[in-house]
C-alpha cells in the first residue's frame, strides 16, 4: 500500500496544512513535527507564492511572511527531504500554484518531488483541461496529482477532474477562498456522496473547517478533513513558538475526526 492508502485505510483522516517557510524556513520542521505528534494523518506543505488567488487573508499573510523570510523552492525540498527522513510513513503533499512548480520545467519539479520523498502535489491553478505537462511529469515520477473538485464541478466535468487524479480528491466545499466561510453540512453531505459514487479514491473536504466540532461532522461522511487557516492563525499569533499550540489544536482535531464514525 502507498502512504496515502495506509493513511486513509484507518478511517477518516485528518489532513493539515501549513505554509512552508512561515514564519521562517528554520521554524517549519518543528511545526511539521507538531502536526505529526498531534495526530495528523496527511501533511500539506504550502509553497509560498506572491499571488495565492484561492487563499484568504490568513494564508495570504503566511505566504508574505514566508517570502519575506527568504523562503525559496530549494528550502521547501530540503524541508520535505528532512521530513521524510524523520517520518518515513506520513504522506507529504506540496500545495501551491503553477508558477513555482513549472518555472524550471515540470519534469525538473517532478524529479525533485520524487527525490525529496513527496507523495503528492496539489496545483491550484492548472485545470485538468490545461494540464499537458505537470500531471504527466508527476505521474511518470510516481508522485500523485491531487485534483480539486468544487461545488460547481458538475457531472459533465467531473470525469476530467478525476482522470489522472490519485492519492485523494480534495473537495473545496465553498465557492470562495480559504478560511472565511463554511459550507452548510447538508451541501457537504450531498457533494461527498456524489463524488464517492464516481471514484474509488478517498474524498477529503476542506476550506472553512476550523473547529473539532466542524471536523467531526464532516468526518462522518468524508474520508478526510482538511484544516489549514486555523493552524496558520496560530503561527501568525505565536511565530517561532507556535509548535505547542499547533500540536494542541491538531490533537483536538485528530481526536474529533478519528472518533467521528
């Protein structure tokens, strides 16, 4: 089994996100370790970018802090490689935007992901209809391309989203940006049922999930729950001392998700 398969086979999985390099590249490893210690099943590491169009104020600010700290793509791959050495079984995903992933060529990026032990990549702004290079390069390198489905992904378009997708399917539960609003539970229930009927890969739900209570409700129907902005807020508040608060919130979220069924 792949790391993703093992992570989701245990029941609902907690997927957590932090921005790489926030508040500094040197502080990121301790935050990643705190996520694992708190019980996160899958880790998403954000690649800082100047124009994170899908992200709300919390992650926008995290991107700016990371870039101001001098974070480079090379730092992220080193952080990823070191994480893989410390945590051989925890799936690690790079999440971000096309420019940092493709500026040196998709094959270069895919090869670096493989070398660093990255399991999957989420690229927010390359739709499947325009993915002639990154997706094929990642698949050739044995790295999962994790696609996004949204409330506007209808039955006609869903097959294009699912084709070539692996690891898990990320359902963006709101037609908006990260962190600011949450979808009604009934709409999440309906969407997850529709997606699970169309694919065998796990379906994880994110955007707007901030509390253990919200996470538990979603985990009753979804294969995974994604939390990012609530953790980023702790990094903004505590800076280099955020590992403890991040671990505590992750533990509360993990307990809620893992006991939901």
